[in-house]
């Protein structure tokens, strides 16, 4: 069969192949920050993704520069502060910024039909409600930690808490770099929520976020949190189940932000098949 007489079936197959090979166009918020740069590098290295926009705050010295200049190469994508300009060609925005910035980006994404991967932490309940509402119109993945390993740990914590619900005190210890502004970390809080839910409790009612002075004996129904801030620690999390005669520790330690970036790209790829809805990383990873 010659090319000029190709059947509709073969033409359709060719079109499907072309469509599936079309790179996913991704914009990055906080483009000049540590996580933003890691995300940009990950997008540029992915054969199935294309850097389509780069956003930063007004006054950033990086504005107007090429988004990949820090890599010593040119992407042809300038860092801008105008949301409509930065999102004009994007299908998905990946955002690891601050709650106020993310909500501004959310509104623009909602208006433009751009899907959103949110790795920002520190949202209030009211702010989370705004994200839930927006997800009725645009697909969103939101997770306090995009690392594949951390989200596998979440599943392990659910299993452990159900098995160790009697006779074990539970403490969550997390450590991050000196620049982190919220505490406990969003990941630590999510771990607490997973454990509390497995135990049939509400974290708001059983969490203890600090101890000082004469505190009395430990209430066995509580879940304790300890926070460390210092140096350049990327992110360490340990959940301790302390029983009589034994301790079980489930830990995750990050030595690079690369894991967060790769998990974010998996979330972006997942969103390419979603029209709307709010999803967690468990959906992205098929963990239920």
C-alpha cells in the first residue's frame, strides 16, 4: 500500500502515535529557587516533557533571564512574573512556593484551564477548601511530599499503625534546612494524619507539638511531634513506635531534591489524563 492510499485505520494509528509522542508542556513556579531549579532541570532532561513557562516573584533578580541559564544552556523560556504570560503555553504548572503565591497561581490556572501540581505546604483549612473548590474545574495533584519513597512510607505507616495500635507510643521526628518556614513539615503532619486515621483518631485532637517543663506522664493516646531546623538538611522523617522491650522506626531520608522533582513529573503525567478533580500521590502511584 502506498502512502497516498493509506487506510483510515493506519492514518488513525499514525495520528495516535504522534499525539502520544507530543511532549507535556510544563511551567514551573518559583523558577529561581532551589526546588524550582531542580524541577526545571528534571523537565529539560525528560524526553516526554517540555519547559513551557517559568514564574517568579516581582523583584526577583532572575526575571528576564533564561530559565535554564543556571545550567549554562538556553531553553528559550524567560523567567517572568506575569501569570498569563508564564502560563500561556502550559498544560500543567508545578508549584512549590508559599500558600499565598500558590493560591494566586491557582486562580490563574483555573481561568486558563491549566492543571496544577501543588507541593506547597503550610495551607490553612480555609486555603485547602479553596483548592478543593477549584478542583471541580481543573485537575490538581496536591501532596505535602512528592517523593515516591515518602508516599510508599505513608502506606507502610498505615499498616504499622493498625498492627501496633495497643501498647506503643508514637512520636514523629522531622528535620529540615534552616530556611524552611513552617513547622512541623507538611510531610510530618501527613504522616500523623495517616497514623491517626489508622487508629481511628483525629490528629487535631491527639497531636502534641511541643513539650517543656513538668509535663507529667505521657498520654498513650497522643501522637508527638519533634522538629529540627538546621544547616542544609533536605528532609528527614522518622515515625517511632515505642513499645515495651522494642522500638520500631520507619524512616525516610532525602539526600537530594531530585526525588521530589521526579515524583512531581509523575504527577504531571498523571494529570494529563484527568479533566478535573483533586488527587493525592497515592492515586498517581496506584497505591489506592
